[in-house]
C-alpha cells in the first residue's frame, strides 16, 4: 500500500484507526512536514503513539509521539531502512544490545 495521497485533515474520520489499536512494531505512515513518511510504532497507548520514522528519503530517522487521528496511517509496504527485510519482532529477537540499541535493527533499546 503506497503512502496516502491526502493530508490528515482530508481523511474520512471513519477510516482512521483508533490510537489504542496500534501496537509495537506496526508499520505506519507518519504525516510530517507536509508529506507522509515511513515509520514504525515503538509504543502505543489509548491516547498516543510513539513512532520512529524516516523524514524524507534520507537514511536517518526521527522519533515523535503522535495521536493517530491527526497523522498516522497503517503501512503494508516494507521500508528498506526501517524494516531491514525483517519483521520488527524478528529484529528485536536478534538484537543483543543492552541499554540503547546500536545494532540498527530498528529497536529503540
């Protein structure tokens, strides 16, 4: 599924997933800087979702805490930088870091 074509405020509210429905390692699109960016959920609650995402085409990442209704959308496509060809669950299982993760598997240790 490619990135959404409409801005968050143009989306049908009935198609927006509730914030509490997101889980760790869910692939998402994050709306930042007027564009949808590939991201991964790090944590979620009923009120907010913390995501790591790629702002633009760079290999760098950013992290932010958002509300789903304003700027998140489920993503099916794999991202070569964030997903590394592994599910996030597999990546976390392969990570052997303690404290802050430095192995680039996409897990925030």
